[in-house]
C-alpha cells in the first residue's frame, strides 16, 4: 500500500488523504485523476485503463461531460456548498443585527436617561434640637 501511495504522489498532482475528511470527498469529485474510482467510468467502453490524467482532462475539456455518477456527486456537493454559504451568510446577518440592536439600545437608553436628573448629596438638617448631616438622593424627571 505504501508503494502504491508513493507512486500516486509521483504520478499525479494530488494524493487521496488516508482519512476520509472534507478534502478527500472534495478531491474525488473535483480532479479527473480520480475518475477511475467511479463505477460507471470504468464500465464505459470509451475509457481505457491506459488513459492518463491528462488524457481524461483533455477529453473532459473537449466534451464537457462527466460520467453520470460523478456529475450527480458534483451537483450534490455544489448544492451542499451553496447551502453552507447561505447558512454562513444568515448567521453573519443575525450577529450583525444583534450588534446593531445592542448599539441602538445603548443609544436609546442614554438618550432617555438624560431626561432624568439624579443627585446624591450630604445635607445638613435640623433634627431633635441639633443639626445633623444626612445623605439624600434626589431624582427629578
């Protein structure tokens, strides 16, 4: 298996990842060198086992056609990527909306609170035949 992987790295522009991660699934649909992995590509009589990556790419460039399974796979991946972009945009819009709402709430509260006058003072008062100092809170609106 290691000898095969080394040959793959030397012979092709891309090598499949060992783990089936996001890049693995993107590459099998995106790059022509992985066309042999699609069962309907192998059964097509126009395809020869001796075809190189360049020949497969050239044929695709001339005809513009992918084998049906790979085409279906690519349309599903594109739909998935489009849905991801829409979801990302939606989440971004929601976060921006929350930030703008917070700024608006702060501005509105500040504007409203300017109408309220709050003061805290120490004042002398006359109580029980003597002068005492008390803390007073005044709110005027």
